[in-house]
C-alpha cells in the first residue's frame, strides 16, 4: 500500500454508544485506494457496528466518517444513496431475493440505478456471473444453488455497477475450505486486477491473511492492533496472538454479554426499488 495514495475511507475518532456502553470508542483509521483492509475480532467486538457506520446505515454518537472525501455522518438519506452508488456490498448471507432468479438478482441495481436497456443489462449480468464462475446459472432460483454459489451471486451483484470500493461482511462464513479459497481468489483478482479497494469484516484467519494488505483487530470497542499481515502475525500483543491462533486460554474473555450480542446482528440489505421485472428474451 502506498501511504501517499488517496484515502477512500477516513474514520476519525468514531464513538458509538448504546446506553452507557461504548461499542466503538475513539476509532480512527484510513483506507487508501487499492488496499484490502480486513477488520477482525471476536463476537461483539464492534465489527458489524463499524461496518454499518462506514456504509452510512448508522450514525455515530460522535466522530466522523468520510467516503471518497465526503462526510457522510450528517448526510440526508438521498445524499447517502448517491455515495452508495460508488461502492458494492457483499452481505454475509448473500442476501438474494428468493422470488427472483440468479440473473434477476444480479440485475437489480442496474435496473434501479441506470437507464440501460434490458438487453444491455442482460449482457452485463452475464459478464459479472462469468467473473465469479457462474456462467449459465442465470435462470436458477437461489434455493436451487449451494451456499457458496449464493455468495458468488451476491458478489456478482455487488460488482454490477463497477464500484470503486467493495465492502464484504463475513464473505467466507459457513463455507468449506475449498469454497473459501475460491471466494478469496475472486477478491484478490478484483483488487489486483481492477485496483478495487476492499474492506472485509472477517473472523476467518486463514482467509484474512490470504487477502489482506492491512489488518485491524478490534477489542473492547477500540483498535487493539493494526498493521500488515506480517506485523499482525508477529505482534507481541497477547490478545492478538490468542485470536489469530484460536486459543481458549488468554486475555480475551470467553463469555459475551447480552449487550455485546446486540452488535453482532448482521447488516441487513436495503430493499431494492423496482424489483419487479423479468429479462426480455427475444423469441425467434
């Protein structure tokens, strides 16, 4: 990562309180163009809350979040929607609409946010599905494909508008090691091939070290450690070592309070407008 490159995301002294407890406490960091930042930490550490602030779906108690140089914390919903067109979001579950086909799910943001014709959109959908290795699956419904394929369809949809920035919430959760490697490889290809910037929330250490150019570990509502994968791997911080090696013994408590569980609710997708459509196939 070039420290002189443009900062795509700027988080400055971010605080989020639920009652008298600070889930996020004075969080500050930047994400530069071309980076893949992995945010990691145990259940209830603030990962999902931090992600919600970065995509503008949650307002901080105090502090600032800038995307592409624009302060989003005080923006009205219409302004935030404009900024959101510049980034894609891969949800933990894939967040596909069960009533629509794979192709229609990928096409949703194109129908909502562009004036492209159905034929143009169909070609873009095929291109995005080809990128994720799902050529020919356009007409299947989500319940007809595997969990790993749903993740890849979700990724194709996140890429539909050719975003500069990709947010991924636990992209390999629930996947077997082979499918995890496939999803990681797709992320690497996107960031290296198209110079896309990525922010990935994960507790999968194998995946995290495979894709990250920089890592942040959260704990107690604060940043416990941050650095390159090598710096994190060689950290002298006992919390970091306990977490990355998955040890039961160490300074990280094993019990998670009910309040901490509130933070671990997953980011929910916003409903797409204009979702009722079908591709217009040409009949001979």
